[in-house]
C-alpha cells in the first residue's frame, strides 16, 4: 500500500521552550549529576580507588553508542595521570551480552578491584553476584529500564531507576558516563584538570548520543549540539584520521555524518572483528597508528557490506509466509540485524536471521515491519515450545535471541505458531509533511531558517516539504550496492545558495 501524505498537525511551542530549543546553553541545559541516585556514592568510591591506586576495570559494550563512553573514562584517567586501569570490551560473537562470568573472572585474575560498567549491567543480577564472590566491587552506569530487583552492586547509576530525581531520563549510556565524569571532577582534587576541560569529551558523547538514536531533546539536544562543535575541532588523532579516510571536512560535520559514516565504521569493528579496534581508534595518541586504524575500520566496513549482500542474495523463502526465518552457521553474527532490517523493510513482515557462534550456540537478530511486537512474539514461542530460547529480548521492533543448536529445528515452526496467536498491530501508512514549498523558495533564506533546528534525530526529525505537481524526468541508481537514488526534474529552478 502506498503512503498517504497529510499536513502535520500544527503545534505551538511556548516562547520559553522555543528559546531553550533554538539557543542551547551548556550551563543552563545540563543538570546536576548528583541528582542521580547513587552518583555521589559511585564518585566517592572511584576517587578512593584512584587515590589508593586500585586497579579499575571499565567494562563496556561493543557498539558505536557505547565504546565512546569507555573512551570518555579513559580520557579522564589519562588527564589526571591515573594509569592503573584496564578496558574490557566483550567479543560480540563468542560472549554473552553484558556482564558475564568469564569476563569477570578474567578481570579478577588481572588484579582488578573495581569494575565500572558502561551502558550495561542494570539487569545482570547473576554476574554481579559472581563479581562479589570474586572480590570485585561493581559500579553500574546504564540507561536501560531497570528490573524490579536491582543487582547487588556497590552503586547503580541509571536515571531510569525508580525514585530517581534526575530531570532528564533519556540520556545515552555514554551520556550517563559523562555525568559520572562531571561528578568525579567535583568529588576529587585534580591539579591537571582545568575548569571546563570536560567539554572536550563532548565529541565522544555526541557520537554515542546520535548513534544510540535516543531522543535529541532536552539535555541530549545540548550534548549533541555542543558535541558537534567539539567534533569539528576534535584533537583526537583517531577521529581526524577517520575524517581523512571518509573525505569528511571537519568544519562542516553534522549528525548525518555520525549516523551514516562515523558510527557505521565504529560498529564495523565488533561486527566483523572486535570492538577493541574501535576503542583503539578513539583513544589513539599517535597520528600514524591512528591513520592505520582508520583505514582498517574502512576495510572492515566494506567487508560488512559484502557480508550483508551475501546474506540477502542467499535467501529464498515463501512469499506467502507471514514471517521469514533463515540462517546459516557461517553467517556473520555482527551483520544479521542489518540484513534483517533490509528484509523487513522490503518484504513488510517480521524477519528472524541466525548464525552460530564459537561456542556452538545459535544466535540471531530480528526486526519487525511494525505488524507485531517482537518481544511478545518471542515470549509466546518460548513458552509454547518449552523454553525454546536460552535468552531473548529487545523491544517492539528489534531484538535478539539465542538457543541451543539442538533446538534449531523448532525455531521456525514455533515462531510461525506464535505469530498466528499474538495480537496484530496496525501499521500506519500515513506520512506527514511540514510545509508546502516551490522550487523558487529553495534558497539562502530557507536554509538559514532551518539551521537553528539542527541537530536532527529522534523526536526532532528533519522537516519534510511537499512539492505539489512535481514530475520526475528520470531517475538512476548509483553506489556500490546501487542503494542510492538520483532524481532529475524538468525545468527546476533553485534559489541561490551561497
């Protein structure tokens, strides 16, 4: 069914809100970090560890919305000349998501006394118990929804905790870590840190915030707005090297460059190899090494594209089936979600793709076209088939799962049976436009009116303009995978953009 275009319903922003939105202010728009539950407790413990030269382990997830958070903490430690720390990023292909017993045992063997998580841990009750038995104290920094029973960690810093008074709940994981650094700057005495130094961390925070697709409202808008300003002047050799590889002009980098160029290269490390490579790029201090790492990530990104294309070309399925389930043991686990997204969009149905990890488990990713809640679908399949999955989770439109290899034969039939029973959601075909324009109106004045609305993202989408009665003269596809489209319009006269 084709989209139905309608004018977006008008809404008026109060003058005070409009002023805050159009003119972000660092001091005004960033909140006191100590309003978060356990923030003071966490900061005091970390300061004590630094003063006592205890080994600190930073445990971070492997994606572009998290690795920058680990780099934020590394930057802080380096700035205060504290070197007794280690960063642990799990192997996407062969380790469990989040804190896991194997990783914690490794960190304990390496002499760690305190573990700080980045963007994970708030649901890891069992692994935190393991950490406690190993003599590791754990400080959790996370931004996910919290369970009824929190892990028995030394501190749990998460603005979504029940009873937390922090005014803004939608920070990315790296945003929470930035707030922790703000608290550390207050809680300790650091002669090597000048006032306002933490603003130089905002390039990392902006990358994570845009990559995580959290709402670009409130404090996130300020972090992304000022983070982009820092990113355009970043002193980090790794990012500068990546800009050169991608032919990006630093002075005009936007959120689109993060979303479509920088973020995917950082993600390609864990998808095709290991997240350590993205971390190494962000924390590199040598220009030559930084350039080598940037070129390496570009190579991995090309491999990622090739892997996705191979999966897409290797799938055959019944077009009448209500959902697609497919997999091969050698499919790259890191690209299954990307391939599933492409298929769900093309075929307009839920898609489940799987591969096999080094431990022999089946691991997969799923995406929905909006017609069903994937979590409810997997829960129904799990219960009906007698504990089908080892674990599963996600949200309404995207998720992941794992199961033992001997249950693979039950996967497709269980999901098909569950699909017949779960509630079907209404997929809207309405699309809204913001304003009607003519080509004559595209010029400097229009451009200047749009600039203050950026950065664009979730809950602040780019405006959509309607050009009535516009005819397409011709079109052509281009790009490596022919996934870009160029349109030609007859007699189009554009206003001048200087």
